[in-house]
């Protein structure tokens, strides 16, 4: 069946034009409305008795005592302080401002704004023909190829610490990925697909799991529901693998589901110690779907081959993907540096190298490390354990700190296995830059700073009014007299 939207292209085009026109004309409508209000006030100045109202307001303000101003400023300070505390708590928990989140999620669409999705298009070439490969600057945020399982791995951190390992922003990007990947915009949605669309957007894990079971009740072969249960309900990798196998049986000919499930099954085999099996599954997947370079399955393959210490195979994979026309990554750059460093690191000595100079192999290793550090300068501090590792996020920013965490979390053991590699890295990486950037730097949202300033200002007014009631009373009456002008130019 064809999509219903495809049967009415004229109505869809009219709707889009109407939204575009409303968005464009919104500013002019506000100016027109403001002008009409001024004209109405001027025309109705006599019936509304504006001058008498200003006089009454002036008399009222002059009769107020300093105690009123103390109460007013104290109450304002209390309210703004409560807002500040809530905003700060929400920012620490979800990494964003609540007010900004509401404005972006609910108000911006009403005003005709379009939310840019940095992850859209990552899987757009799976079902169709080959599409142009976007550059790194066009796809800044990427799905982490080695992201952990929420139920079997991320949940352990929550059980121990009571804290969430993933930010709301990260989980929101994953929800968008899943909706695009499993239920595309152009296909006809079945009832269970509609339930799963809602399930991916649920913020509560238990609500997502309940929705998955609801979808299975509607259709026992709903592969997307089994995927969600494998990712989030399964508390062990073995249980997750069982559910993914069940999903694979129900996937049918859906290419997106097949690719996702087979990749996660390969990752299950890797985590359960069946590394050779995982390598074979990854190679078969890359052979079967050669257009999936954007999914970075080769990064999973590189990590598994390093675990097998199959360095010749690692070099063969790098020769294929470490190309100037392909998007770079910390995995590619630092794995290349590791292989070159491994060839010389066991006998490398900074003192000896300073006396006799660097050999050709040592120079190649140093240049490879410099190239890797130039791509992502945050990685060495994690590999050298100068910064503490945390659980990797589900999405990473290329050349950012999140990519460094994700790389070091899985590859630190491979650097430690190569004798002297970390020592060579330690002697080399600081010479690449005089100062390592701290981008991306997490900044406080504007509304938290604004609320903090408002709270501080009102608290200061309350304190001054309490300490100097007479002086502040005179100041308040003077302000009220200036505000209540006897004759307005409009009247």
C-alpha cells in the first residue's frame, strides 16, 4: 500500500507553504499587533479613564510602607531562588536547561522552527542506492559504534550509584535514530509500529518496556520490540543475545533491522569471549552490505582483531579505511599510531633517542602519534590515565572529549598490551601542541545565569530594604512618581 501522504501531494505542499508563510510573517504580525494596541489606547483614552487610573496608582504607591517592599523583594527572591535550584538540578541531571528544553521542544515547532537533526541521514543509504558520503563537518555527532547495552551494562552503573549514565540529550538522539532506523517515514505504519514509535520516545525505561510487550501482543513477530527488550530489559549479555536471535527470526527482509540485529549479535559474541565468531560475523556483514561505511562497522572489527592480536589483519583493515576521502575517527588514527609504535616501543628510550637521533621506524611512529593527537588531542590523557574514564556515551562528537572517552574505554587494554607503547605516547604527544584545547566546553545555559542574577538582585534589594527601610521607602516613592507621569503625550 502507498503512504497516504503520497496520495495528496498538493495538500502536503499547501500545508508546508502555509507553515513557511506563517513563520515568515510572524515578526510583522507582532509589530502590527503592537501598533494596533497603541492606537486603541489612544482612541479609548477617555472611556478608559487612563489619567484617573495613573493618579490612583500614584496615590496607592505613595501609601505603601517599607514593610511592603521588604515582603515584595523577599518573595521575589524566594521564587527566583526556587527556580534557580530547580534549573540547576535539571541541568546536572539532564545536561540542559528545562526552560530552554521546553521552548525548543514545544514552542519552536509552533512558531514554524525546524529542528535540525545531526544524526538524520546516517542510515539513509541502507535501503536505497548509494548516496554521497557526508563530510565530518556535515555530520558532527555520530552514533558510537561500540555503544554499550542499556540493560546489561549501563544499568549496572545505575544500580551501584543511583545515577543515570546517559544524558537526556544522548537518549533523545538515540530515540530519533531508532524511529528513523526501524520505522522509516515513507513506509506504511502497522499498529505495532505506531506503538514502537511511541516506545522509543518514552523517557521512562519501564514505560518503554511495557510498550514493547504491548507491540508483541499485537504481533508476535514484531522484531523492533524484541530489539528494545534486548537492549533495555535484558540484564545479561547472554539474555540480550537470546532476544536478538528472536528478533532476527522475525526481521524478515527488513534490511535496516537485519543490519542492526546482526551487528549487535556480533557485539554480543565479542563480549562473551567468542571473538573469532564475532570477527566472522562482522566481516560477513560488511561483505553483504558494502554501502554501510557510515555505520563504522570496521571500528568494531578493528577492536576485535586487536583483541586477537591479529595485527596483520588490523593493518589490512586500516589500509582500506584510512583514506583521505573517508571520514577519519580516533579509532583509525590511534590504531594506526599503535601499530607503528608497537614496532619500536619495546626498545625505545628517550635518552638514547636524544643522543643518536630517531631511526626511520621511530620517526614514523612519532609522526603517526602526532597525526592522531592533531585529530583528537583529548585521547592521550585518558590512555595515560591522567583523567578518569567514565562509561562511554551512545553518541560521540568527532574530535571531541566524548570520542576520546569512547575510544579509550575499549582500546586502553590494547595499548597496555603493547610493551612500551604508552611510554612512547607519553614522551611524544605533548610536543604536538603547546596547549590542548578543551572543546567542547560545557557551558551553563542562559536561563540559569539569568535566574541567578535575578535571585541575587532581588535578595540584595530585600536586604537593603530591611536594613534601611526609610531610605528605600523614599527611593521607591521617587520611582513611583517618575513612573506615574501626570500628562502622557498620547493623552
